[in-house]
């Protein structure tokens, strides 16, 4: 039986020729398919870039002078997400002690320190939020009893006063310091920056740039946050910028990092010493 095109429009028998598609429709589909492929390729290429490479692509950076995250070993650990818990201060303390302990040691001796143990000491659920009073408690705890090394097995306790290797360090809150003060310390170790959270900070996008605003008097609705400063560099117009590592996960800023511009007085905490 022969195929009748009048009875079966647009349909060919097996081995026959299909109905020819409209050329304009086909061309449009090809363009859209190409755009999708290019977008997927671009996204994949972006995901493979380091945050440093992404910073350079912004076109505003001349050079990165110091970056503790590129040192061998575990001077600075990867980005983590604190989620809805207000535990930024504990993350910063654990990572500051980690950097101070690991700097200058062979990579096979590098260790991490327990965020959970520090939280338990401050009584999570009662006062784990970031308040200046909690800084004093943490300062005293780390100086007196030390912070617990992160256990290598899951069955070991991370409760307050748990047994294990501890490292003691003395920290200090430095108020109203400038960029030069911070830069001098970053040449020797990372520091923690205290931020008064605003809408701009919460919405830092992939461009990863945040201009630290002028400090305001602390009010009842002031929300404090702290993040690590792990390095610094120079912009194309000769200004110093700092590399900030946040704890909001990789969706914040540039894979969790940001270029922080500090041209006003601010507060930091770091190892206490007599260097000015």
C-alpha cells in the first residue's frame, strides 16, 4: 500500500523523508540551543576558577600581596556555612588559633580546632549569639584552658572541658584601628573583623566587593558579625583592599570571599602582642 501524503500530512513512512521544518523556527531553536550551551560552558568555567582568579577578572585589582589561604597545608580552612546559627565568633576563634598554631609548622603537623567545644563552653542556646560580652568569655577560656583540637574520629567528645590536645592563645579586641594597623598584622597572621551588618553586607554578590561603612553607636537593633581577614592587596588605583573570608557559605560574595575596602576606623580581634 502506497503512502498518501494527502491523508497523512507531515508524516512519512519508515525510511521516508520527514516533513521539512519551518526554517525560521529551526534557526531560532539553533540560536537558543547555542546560547544555552554557552551559558553552561561559562558557568562551568566560573566554577573552576579560584576566588583569586575571579577577583582578578573584575578588573579592579592590581595585585594580591598577602593571602594566607594559598599557603601549604591548613593555615586557612575552606568556606563553611553557619546557616541560621549566630556562631561566627566561634568560627573565627577556631580558625585564628588554627592559623597561629600551623604557621611555621610542617604540613603533616597541621591541625584544626573545635568550634563545637567552644560553643559548648559558652552555653549554646543561651548566649551563643555574637555579643562583645561573649568575646571576653572566649578570650578568657582560650587563654586559660585553651581550645580543643578537632578530634580525628567522630566518637570523641567535643563538649566543654573534654580531654585532648589544647592550645592556649591570648587574644585582644583592638578598637578604632585603621587599614595600616590591620595590614601590619596580616603580614604575620590572619585577624577577625567586626562588622555592623547592613543590607549591603548581606547582599554582597559575585562581584565580591564591600566598602566597610563608618561605625555607628551600638543600638538595640544593631547586629554584629565577625569574619576573617586573610590577606590584602592593591587596587589599580593604588588603594589597599583586604580579603575577607565569611561564614555564609559559597553563595555569599565570590565563593564565600569578598574584597573589603576599609578607609574608616574599625574593630578587630586577633592575637595580643606588643607590636604597634
